[in-house]
C-alpha cells in the first residue's frame, strides 16, 4: 500500500458526460501528479500540482482540468468524454519539500481509476 | 523516436534465470525510475536513482549518466516477478520548478516455473 488513495476504482460512463476523479496523497506529500495510461499511448504525464498550485503541464487535453485543494487532495475533471478517453488514470504524490534534493523525491502511485467511456 | 526506449519489449524466462531489462533515454534528467505494474494494473515504484547502482533484494538497478542508459537486473527470477517493468525519466523537480515523468513503453516479463 503506497498510502495514496484514489476514488472511484472503476467508472463507466457515456460519451459527452463529465466525471471527477479524486486523489488523496500520502500524508505530508505536497505534490500530486496525474497520469493517463491508455492501450495505444501508454503512460503519459498529464499535470502536476504542488501545494495547491499548478506546477507543470503535460499532454492534458483542454477538456480536462485539475485542481489541488487546501487539504492537498486533488481532483481531475474530465468533460465532454470521448471513447478515446477510456484509460487508467493514476495519481502519484511526492514530498518535493525544501531541504530535500529533487533527486530524492520519489513518486508513490495510487491504485488508479479505470474509466470506461461507452 | 521516443525519448525513452526500453528493450526488450517482451521477455520470457525460466525460473532461476538472471534477467536484464535495458532503458536508454535522450533527454536531460534529474532521476530515473523503475516501476513495476502487475496484471491488476497497480504501479509500484522499485527504484529511483540518479547515479550509480541500487540493490533491493533480488533486484539491482544501475545507471550510467554519461551514456544515458540504465539497466534493471533480476537475479534468481521467480514466477511472481512476472509483470510489466517500466522505465521512466524525471525532468525538473524541486519546490520552484515543475517536474514530469516520461515513460518507456514497458517490458512484459513472464517467468515460467
């Protein structure tokens, strides 16, 4: 158990709908990352938040958005869903705090949310 | 060409064999991760390294920064080692700059009894 939790585990929805995926980082971790794993694209970085602020952006579609709340949990919102959005969505967390060299900031992955768009 | 290349894509071994999975990258990195993904989908971080060598049980990871290459070795392989092994390189990081992982395509390892 990595200490990172994600809900829900599975989500089945229809095209055009909107869903919200939730991630709670390990206690003390300030940084949250979101990743998408699809069959044809493999694992891809979507976005990083650090202590409530967006820090880095990857291959995240405009239909997708994320935020990190004051209690450090994060939500990934996916809207106008398409069949191709079906994938495993992982979040990961790391410390990224002062005094810790960046090379020591290991990421711990949550169990993932499997999204199926029908 | 992908920024992170892994080889082989698929690997089948007999129990007890020594296994090597290779990872080459073409970008500057602050660290390299080896991840394990089981059939259920969960991802476990095996190693994060920025230089030299790390060992954990039967697993050994090495990195050569100059050659931009890393290897994951499994000694005395066992059927429970069957999984997808993914190399990921980290760029950026720290409090003031964002970081991201770029992933290889993974190596599907099957260890037969």
